[in-house]
C-alpha cells in the first residue's frame, strides 16, 4: 500500500490533521478529525470494554491460570516529581542526540544513517534521515552537491558498501550532516531526557519543577494501595488506565507512529510471584488475539519475544506485538504494544527508592553520601492474602499499548483499492476502508434515492431510529447515489441503506454491504434491528 495515498485520504476525509496546521503545523503533534475521533474512540472503547467493563470475573478465560478481576483508574498527567525519580525516568529516560552547527537541526543519534562516498581522493560519510528505501535519492543528491558534480557524473562517485548508523562512525569530522553543506558540523552525541518539563504554580527553580507523564503506568503503581483498600479486589487482579502521555521525541516521524503527545492504554496486572510466568504467557496471547479479533491480519502481525540482552535489568521477559506498517521496509515491523514481566520492581521502588541491579539483584541506589539517591515513599505496598495470610510484594505483568499506533495500524489495514459497479452497472475503481464494524466511525448511512415522492421522509425516520439506538448514522440526499456509496466506502461505513421507489409499494429498503457489495431488501420496520444484528 502506498502510504502517501493513506495520508492524503486521512486529511481529505477528516481522519487526521496536522496540529495547528494554519500556523504551519507542529512537528510530532496530530489532531483527529471528525471521522478520526470516532475511529480512535471506538478503538479505546473496544479496549476498555474487552479488558475492563466487559470482563467476566467469575470464569477463567481460555489460557488463564484462574479467574481474575479488572478495575480502572484515571490519574493526573502531572504527578509528584519524586515518582519519576524513583521510577528511573528522571535519570534514564534518555535518547542520544546530535546537533548540526550549520543547519541548527537536531537528530536522534541512532537514526542518522549514511554511506561512505569517495571522489577524486576526497572521502565523506554522506548521511540522511530519509526513510528506508528512500535513502539513495537523498544521499546521491547530497553527494553530488558536496563534490560539486553534475548528475551526469554520478558514475564517478565510489560508494561504500552498506548504510551504517552514525554511532558506528567514529570520524565525526568526515561526516556530512543530513542538512549540511560542509563536513564535520555534527556535535558529539549528548543525552537528552524525553520528559517534557513544566512548572507548577508560581514557584521558581527546582521547587516547582514537574513533568508531563511519559507513561500512564506510574499512576497505577502509586495508587495500588488505594485500590486494594477501597475495593475488594484480591490478587490476581488488573488495573487499567488510558490517557495522554508525552515524550519529547527528538525526531518524530512516520505519521502518528512516533508522536510527542499520544495516548496509551495500559494494564498493570498484579499476581503472585509463583504464577507470574503463566500470567505473562496469558497476557501475551490474550493481547495478540485482541488485535486479530478486531481485524489486523495475522500475516502483518508478529509477537516478538525480546532476547535476554534486550531486556531491562528488572524484566524477566518482554514481548512486543508488532505490525508491518507500510512505511517500513519489507520484512520490518513496528511496535504496537509491549507486554513486560516487571517482577516486583515498580512496587518495591515506590516503597524503598530507586533500584539498580547489582550482582543480579535489585538494590536501592545510594548517592555519594551513602543515602538513597532517590527516596521511595516509605509506605508498605505489599499485599496480604486474607485467606492464606501470606504477605508478599505482587509481581506485575504490564501490557502497554498505544491508542494512536493502534489507530494507525487499523487505518493501514483497512485501506483497500478495488472495484465496484456504478449506477449503470459498470465496474469502477474505488477506495474502501474495510474497518471492523466495531471500529467503523459511521455504522450506517441512509439515502433517499431521490429528493421527492416522500422518500426523504422515510429515510429520515430510519436515520432517527438508528440514532435512538445509539448508532452513529449519517444521512445523505445529495448527488448521484453511486457517489454517495463511494463517499461512505472511503469513510469505512459498513452498511448503506437506500430508500427507493419500491419502498413506497412494499415498505422495503436495500441494505448494501460495504465489503461484499451485496444488496438485500429488508422491511423498513426491521431495518434498525437488522443493522444492530449485523454489527453484533
Ligand atoms: P519505541 O521503542 O517505539 O519508542 P517504547 O518501547 O519506548 O516504543 P513503551 O514505552 O513500551 O514504548 O510504550 C508503550 C506503547 O506506547 C508503545 O508500544 C506504543 O504503542 C506507545 N508509544 C510509545 N511512544 C510513542 C510515541 N512517541 N508515539 C506514539 N505512540 C507511542
């Protein structure tokens, strides 16, 4: 699929707009338009319903060690700054960046790639930020400019074998920055914290300093005790939260895939240490199935277990659910969700203070003065089982998903070009967004074939009937009916209901199926329940 076509459809039909577009946009920030907001809401509602409100806590789900409870939370975006010191985000949530002294641009160190190039005894490492597959055009243009050659002479350039990431190149003085004209303008890499700082109230300096949360998870950990004390949940149980997170990504890219403001849907599942491996397996499989149930094709999805050397020091296992986004080179996948076995790291940190690994064990990190570098809350966050009377710090399995990356994957998956007959029965090409009915922004559209003979009145009645059942419906009486179908195909509306001449004689209307194009006649009185049944 051509990503440019999807991006232009998203703008044209109101799925996604660049934030603050009339002022030139803001890199890494995106707004959801009228169709996009419904799509993303449907995705979030499907997650909340399937994971929380619709979860049956009385029976054991397939693959789970036992039945369990799920509850929700909605925590603030700005939290006590100590939370981020203890969680490790303050010290460790960094990427390396390089600045270009010439273009004044900033790049993520590991994302700058390039190739060695030689001409006339002169050698330069020509870099680019182009997406994979597009590097050749950019590096060639940059090299021709740098060596002052016309494009006819491109053959005279001698290229190094492969593209290398900048961290593999030690001679920064020979590097031509992605937007530079001269060599050696990139600075040495520097650490850059991805948390957005902000200030609380009128306090100056360190005292009022706070951060926008870079993940929703910490709100759950710090409320663990509150949830246990205020509800009757018993381990094993999960707490879910969705909401905005912020990361000052150095190079946001690939449409909404890497944004600076995005929404997460996270679960922290608390269980007994002895059964945590089984719960980890359960959640990996459960979350993978959720995406395929909603229509992501299993050929484009993969569950990738991290190698031991990729794991964070506290993690006993992490798997990513990844999707073959069309903007990635063939064979490459991008993360939709991570499922991590986090042991007791988080609850212990919030009790004792920031933990570090020492000889394979977690210990409170000490400062030069021998005191904890970042103090924990000092509160007891362990759990006592009221039946066995056992006291322990629960282990945590964390399925952490991105609502925007999910929405993007479903947009990519839905985009289809095929053919459908026009009014005269002639096949015409069409663009159709094949969303799962649960995700489709509009569930049904209602058309009177013509704007007379009482057809609009019947159509409006059906439209109101759908709305009364809480279904997002759309009424359209403008233009040729074929064009109205096309517009709904692009919006991904699963069903179109048409009121025509026959309706007046036999009280039936047609329902057209977006994917099969089949048209069936249904009684006017039954059409709302028929749509409800089909959506189910
Ligand atoms: P990446 O390696 O792609 O930066 P990550 O491993 O840092 O992601 P997590 O910290 O595990 O991501 O966050 C959980 C989920 O939140 C991700 O799987 C993704 O869906 C979403 N997410 C994280 N960062 C972003 C971002 N910058 N833009 C959009 N979604 C994001």
